[in-house]
C-alpha cells in the first residue's frame, strides 16, 4: 500500500534558513579565495567547500528529519549517511577548484556546475537510500529528473556568483535565491519519492525513532555555529586584507611619490642592482647623457663610460664599493648619446636591509667637464705666462747683447779705412743684428712686452698697401682674394705690428697649401650685440684651403715654439706672436679649423671711436746725429758689456762719462758730483731704473733722466723718456736730444777741464 508522508513545518523552515545561510557563507568565503594566493587561497577553498557542501547536507538531513509517515519508523544507515555528508563537500571543492584556475572560462564553469550539481543530487539520493523503514521506496522519473536539473542549475549559479565581484546586498539576495533553489531541489526529489508499506511492517504510530526533532535541532545549531565561525573568520580576514591593502596602497603612493621626486630631482641620480645594472635613474641623469629611459634601465652603467673608465670600474671600484659600502669622489669619463666625453665625479653608497642583505646601490653624478676645461685653460694660461716671462727675460738679455754688438759695429764702421770690402762685412754684421732685433720683437710680442703705438688705422687700406708684399711672400701658385666692406673700417691698433701679424698668418696659410690654392682675406665689423665683448670690434680674417688641423693640434696652435712644419721651416712663434699682439691690443685671436677643410684665423681688434682720425705714419728717414753740446753724463747698468758700449759711444760723441754698476752706487756718485744727464738701465738688481729715478728726483728735481731698456714697457705711471735696446750711436744721440728738449733745454753744461 502506498503511503503519503508529511513534513514538519518548523524543520522545513529551518532547512530553508540553513540553505540560504550556507549559500551566503559560501559566496563570502569564495571572495577570500579570489583575494588570496598560495596556501591561504587553498585553505579558504576548503572552508568554502565545507560551508556550502556541509550546509547543503545539513539542509538535506534536516529536511529528511522533518519527513514522517504514519505508523512507519525511520532509521538511517550510518555509512551511507556519512558518505552523503562527504560527497557534497568533495564535489563543491572540486567545482570551486576548477572555476578558480587562471584562464578558466564559461566551459569550465558549465562543466564544474554539472559535476557539482550531479554530486549534490547524488548526495540527496544517497541520503534517501540510507533510510531504514518498513516500506519500499521508488521514484517518479519526471520529478527525479527535474530535481537533478535544479541541482545542476543551482550549483552552476553558485559557482558563477562565488567568483564574481558582488557586494554584501547582492550576496544576501543571491544566497536567498540559491537557498530556495537548493531546498527546492530537495523537496522536488522528495515529491518524486513513492513509499509502499510491507505487509510485515511494524508500526509505531508517529514515533520518530531516535528523536528526529532533537537531532535536527542539534544539527542545525552545529551548522549555524560552523557557518557563523566561517563568516567571522572571513570577516576578520577581510578586515586584515583591507588593512593590508590600505597599507599596500599607501606604500604604492609613497613609492610613486618617491619615484616622482627621485626622477624629478635636478641632480643626476641612479640606482643599481647587485650586477651593477641600472634599476632607476633621474630625469637629470638622462638629460646629462642624452639617453632615453627605456634604453638605460637594465643596462650596466659601464656601458655609458669610456673604455678606460669601465675597465677601472669593473676591475677595482665595484668590489671596493660592495666591501666598503660607499665610493666617494671617483673620477670617470662618460660618453653622451651624441658622442661627447664628460668628466664626471661618481659618489655611491650601498643600501642594505635590517639583516644586512644587499638591496641596491644609490649614487649620483657630478659633471665637472666645464670645471676641468677651466682648470686646463688656467694651466695653459699659467704655462704661457711662465713661458712668456721667460721669453721676455731672454729677449731682454738678448737685446743687451745686440746693443753691445750694434754699438761696437757702429763705432767700428766710423774708424774703418775706406775699404768697400770691410764696409760690406760690417754692414752684413749690422743686418744680422737687425734680424736678431726682429726676432726679439717676436719674442716680446709673445710675452706682450713689445712697445705698441696704437693709432687709428684703416684696415682695408693697410691690407691693400701690403698686396705686393703678400703676393711675393706666397708665390704664384696661390691667389689672394680680399673681401672688404664699402665703408671705411678703422681699428685702434699699432699699424706696424698689425702688418707683421697679417704677414705671419698669410705665410702660415701658404705653408698649409703646398700644392697651391686660394687665401681669402676679409674685414668686417662685429658690433656689441654679436660679439658680447662690450664694444665694437674689427675682425680681420685669413682663410685658407689647406689640410686643416684636428682638435688636438688646434688646441696647441697658440703655444710658443709649437709647429707642425718640418725642422728648420718654422720657429713656432708666429701664432704666439699674433696671439700676444691681439690680446695686448685689447682684442683676441680666434682659430677655427677642420681636418681636410682648411683653417680660418681671425684677429679681433677694438674699433676706433667716432671722431678719431686716421693718422698716416711718417716715412722712415735715415737717422741723423744731432749736434749736442758736450755734457757730463752718468751711465748706470749692471751689465758691464752694455755699460762699456754705452760709455764708448757717448765718449765718441764728445761727452764726459762716468759709470756705475748699480743704483746705490749711482746715488753715491750723484752725492759727490753733479751731472747734466743720467742714463740708466731699467732691470737691475735691488733697485730698478725707475726707482733710481725717483730717488734722484727727490735730490735733484731738474735732473734729466733717460731710461735705456731691453724691455718695451716701464711700470704704469712712469713718464720717463725711454730708449729701446739695441740702439746705434745715432739713435742714442737722438734720445739724448729728445730728453734734453723734454726737460726744457735748461741744462747748462758743466765746463770740462782738460787733462
């Protein structure tokens, strides 16, 4: 006989609540699976499987306990009951595992939903099979199939919701729907069950065997506790995860801020890993070397050094840095993207963690390229100044020797018999002296000690006046092209020295073109806005089409005695003389050259101001010996040969001469005797000629004083008449006459007693 059972309404409601709560717990715990990794993710997967699978079983078992049939006692097989408990946990865990794998898509979701739904349905029918009662059980296939479909649909929905981003409200609504669906699956399956009593069935009224009501309540309470603990654990884990996420976000913001500050700092900074490769660089670092960030990060820092610097870095400095923990003031040479070589100071420090493990190397670069260039320029200037001082001293001493030779040759020529051969020999010797004097002028020009007589000079007119001389100097294979402005171009300069400088530059251009070519001589005006020198300048340029110079040769071109010409073909003083002349004139010498493309030499000279008139230099005339009354003269010179030469020429002119070898000796003589004229050398030990003149003027204010010197300059502020060495007798007589004229010709010669 077929029996129809009934359900306890309270337990049915309790089963629905458990199904909904289990669904909510599973959805909440699944969120922790997504938020964690590694063992933590696997632990939350197991917890979610126990919560959902165990909750579904608890709902099923309580719903089974709520079912009763009149007169039929129901008991449960322990083995099948335990299997029905384990089965939903396993299939739920398997479904969660399949869906959570990276890259799993809709196919994996459907497959896992199918497996999980079938497993839940199997759990239900296994639980039904565990029932022991005095009746046989059969199922209607249509209702059974519907229950399986509901189980599959509920499982698929649960898995889809478990791994989607839902909030608490969405999870609560979804869990209610899933709870109803899961319970609906159970009660649909119960509707498919048909119970038929056995003839020998023992009836016990409405007795529930082992107290199903109490058992259902106990299982429900235990399920609630387990689910509540799971939710509490998930809540704490979520709270901790939120705190960790906030800390991580704060750390990310701090790191991003530090990265922005690091990159934006005006100092070239870098960070290296343990292999010496660049992890991070500042924008200033990239700007200094001209590279892009993507080309720099991950590359060894040695890739941006010269070969010598990279070798030293690898062989010595890297190990020292790792051992000592820091590197200070290491000088290296870096290569920019454009190929420029930069002199750089590198300072670095090793950063370690609390355990002393290597983290990174933090360092910075200091570009000292301009400082090095300034230091090199200063050293070069000091070297040139030292050589200039030496050259000036040598020229002074050489002028003294030439003065002796010239003076004696001059006296000798006056005493020679009328013999043309002897006259020619003396004249040749005098020409040699004059060539030596010209050489000392070059040396003094380099030392910037030559006597310059600045005047307003029409530069184009000066060049035109030298055309014949220049053409004869360079030969027929080379042509000269001039480029001058239409208006007058006037400079304030010594015309004679400018001619010598131009001739030097043209001869250099000729030597640079052994196979012939063209020389372009140009003159133009560079005003203050273009030159930046604070005034207008006249630029006289000489350009050739020769072989040119490389950077190393160009850097040394102005150095004294440096020449690229063969032995005996150049003194190395040409450009040095032009350089010294230009700077002493208030301008400069600018050289530009490129190998294989020729050289351009520019002399920049201060332009004459408006209103200044050009002065034509007078034609040189053969000096004549002026007629001067016999004077009593005191000659002071520390060089005995020069002193004896001067005395001899003066006595030959009819003067009475006393001599002194020092300023102190001269003062002693002046205290004892009176003289018409004092002729003194300038460069003497202990007391110079100017100092002697000051002492003499304190004693004898009207005493005429003439300074004879191998240097061209006297101390600033001195207005004493000067006689440049070397000099002949005619120039000496002219200087004496000019000195007496400047003194007012109020000199009354002392009578000279015979004997």
